[in-house]
């Protein structure tokens, strides 16, 4: 085990992704969550902390994402620090988007804090901005491992990010409720969902909640054509319409107004907003977070740095963060076509 903890000399590649290595073994590990919170982040923190302690590491919680590294706000963590959090949404470590960390000075201050605190490695949980921060730390000589935690599912190198499954379940439940009122009033509902520039939440949630239309940033749409399909559906006996619109696709207010004008159907807009980010993580998110958290520690044990944990099929992967970020996120055309077919 001692040998497994050793990291060797700079620029020596081990297993294809071990980019930088030191002579000193990792003893103290910091963990932080950054960017938008996502259900399952706590489950990942728990897995990291308990697996780390099991292997003899000291664990330190870094608060408010990269702010905690700049401001030196940290807490020692033991097994009890992560009791009762597996089922909780949000993140006990707090999170933030830290612009100060986007500068050379910010990264330098973080490195100094880590040195002062004798923290040898940092595990970060978050989305692409968090990953870029981890890459900066890695480039500055800090051992890092990144875990994908974002409801957006917008990291193309992994099939799933922690939080996505819970978010689409929340959308599905909200749409079920909206469908009741939509059907009773013979109204149309435009439902705006999150996802930044990624249409995965809209597409997956659309499929599992039977939306009539899914509007995503990756695909062009024509309002007159949508209106025509809605009118046809109405003539064919449909009594309700649910149109899921990804936030990155269009202005939902304009979209709703224009669709109502074109169809002459009473139309309401529902913005689900941050409800999608909260709540107890689903079984899938808990399991994913637990596996990824444990794997992050395993990566440190074999001397990896600058790597991102991912999932392909049902297999966990670890690849250089830079490579992971370079994989373009693509909308699944197969699922998009399926959504079109099933909505008619
Ligand atoms: O990245 C997660 C996310 O919820 C996006 O879907 C959304 O665009 C953004 O964060 C909202 O950010 P904020 O919580 O800062 O308003």
C-alpha cells in the first residue's frame, strides 16, 4: 500500500493519464464542491471522505468552492462529519462560482493556502468551470482529481453527471402536475427547464414525461411548424399540450406569446427554475456519486493527478481533465427522433 501511495517524478506518465508525479505520498486530501449545486454532491463527499479515511488519509473540507482555497476556510472531516448526508440535496461544503480564482493571482493564493495547510491533493466536484479550476491547480503543481457534479449533463466525456437523474425526475413530476391542469383547462403549457447550453434535461425529461415538443439549443425549430402540429393534434382529439423548452434555446416568454398567437390556444408558461437543483438525490445519483467518490480516492492512491472521473456504459473511467473537457457534448439524435415519434 505504501508503494501504491508513492508518486514519482514530474512529467512521468503512468497508465496514460498520470501527468505529474511527486516523491511525497499524499497524506492530507482536501475536497470541495463548486459551481451550481447538484443532488448527489453530498453522497460524493461522503464517499470521498469515508474511502479516504479507510485508506489512512486525513480529510479536509474546503468551503464555498475555490473561495475556500483563496480565503483559507476549511474544516477537518471525519466519518461522523458525513453522517446523514447521503440523502440530502445541496452540498454541506457550500458552493460558489469564484471569479477570483480565474486569475493567476487567485490560483497562486490557492496554492499557497494548500502548502500552508500541508494539503497534498484536492478532489473537486462540479461542472466544466470547476474542472477548469482543477486543471489550473494541476498545472500549478497541485495533485487534483475532478468528479462531474452538475444537473446539466453537459460534459461530453461522461454518460452521466451527478444530479442529472434527480433533476429530470423533478421535471417529470412537475410536468405530471402541469398536465392535470393543462388537460382540465384544455390549455397548452410551455415549461422552461435548465441546462445552460445543453438540451439534455429538456430532451430526457421530455421523453419520460411525454411532452408534445422538446425545444433544445442544439436543434433549430420553427414556431409556425410547431403551431401547425399543435393545431393538428387539437383537431385529432388532444386536450393538452406540454412543450418543454431548454433555457438555452430561446426566450420562453416570447416563445409562449408567439405560440399562443399562432395557435389561438390559451397558453401558460411555467418556469421550473431552481426546484430542479434541489431535493433528495435519486437512487441513480446516489450510486453514481458513491462510486465516483470512491474512485477519486483510488486515483490518488495510484498516483494520478489532473484526471476526471466519468462513466461510459456502466464502467467508471478516468481521463485527463483537459481531454475530458475537449470532448464535445452532443445531443443524442436517436433520443431526439424518438421524442418526435412518440409525441404524435
Ligand atoms: O449549471 C447548473 C445551472 O442550474 C444551469 O442549468 C443554469 O443555467 C445555472 O446553473 C443557473 O445558475 P444560478 O444558480 O447561478 O442562477
